[in-house]
C-alpha cells in the first residue's frame, strides 16, 4: 500500500480509538485542543483523500466512508462554537460516536480487502 493510503489509514485508526486512547496518544502540547486537532488532521488531508479517490487506492465503499468522515468534519468546522469541539463531547456526543464508527468501518473494509 502506498504512503498516501497508509496515511489515511493512520488517520482512521486514530479516529477509531476511544477518547482516552486518543488523548494519551496525542502529543502533550496538543492535548488541550484535542477535538480540533483530530478534525484538522482530516481537513489537512483533503488533497491526499482526493488523490486516493482519483487513483482508486481503496474500494468504492471504503472511499465513500472516508469522504463521509471528511465531510462530517468539514461541516462541523462551519460552527466552531458547536458543542462537538469539547473534550466532554469527544466522550459522549453522537457526532464523535458516529465518526469513530465510520473510522472502524474504513479499517474493516481495508483489512477485509487485502
């Protein structure tokens, strides 16, 4: 698998973790802003995600799920005052539960396709 695909899978793996694991694995200087850091990692990967889609690095279903994760973060960034951008929300908010579920789906689809 190429570097771009592995990068996306690393993002999905990190997103799939529960809050405590996400917190413990984030660099200490960024922990205070963990929700936004994780969202920004996905936002910053926009061109890599586009390349992965253009070059068909993943199955259609996996790519659709990757795009759904990206689009969910993109929409959430439209309202930075939203409650999803708190540490508490990362633990209990449906937005984060759904994002984790989607990330697990991506990982499942890519592992199953090997």
